[in-house]
C-alpha cells in the first residue's frame, strides 16, 4: 500500500498534522487508510516522522488537486534559478 510520510522538526506539530490528515482521508469515500505508524524520531536533528498507508479505493483513474491555504507564503515571491535545459534523452526504466 502506498505511504505518505509527514516529517518535521516539531514532534507535536507533526502529530497534530498527521491526526488531521488521517481524519480527512478517512472521511473521503474514495480513500482507504491502512496503518498509521507511531512517531519515528528523525535521524538527525529534532522532531519525527509519521507514515500513513493510504490507497485510492476506486476503479477509475483518480486526479487529486492540492492548493495552499496560507496567504503568508503566497504574499512572498520566491525567486529561484531555472534548471538547465535537458539533453532530450530518456532514462531506461
């Protein structure tokens, strides 16, 4: 089953976020939630990781759209250098 990994440097924030995500996924009729891990301490630094097993429970293709809801991030423009152009070759699978 596919997994979602939530991680952060504040264990309480990660736990609250994981609880909210699990509630939302269980309320959604097209998702099936499997095991939710206990908090796993980060290898470096503080905080933890929580893994959530989730599966789309529909026969058709599913398209998911996620939008940010925090205005603070949208108000600040972030500028990054563009990646160099690709060479047009495909990697083998």
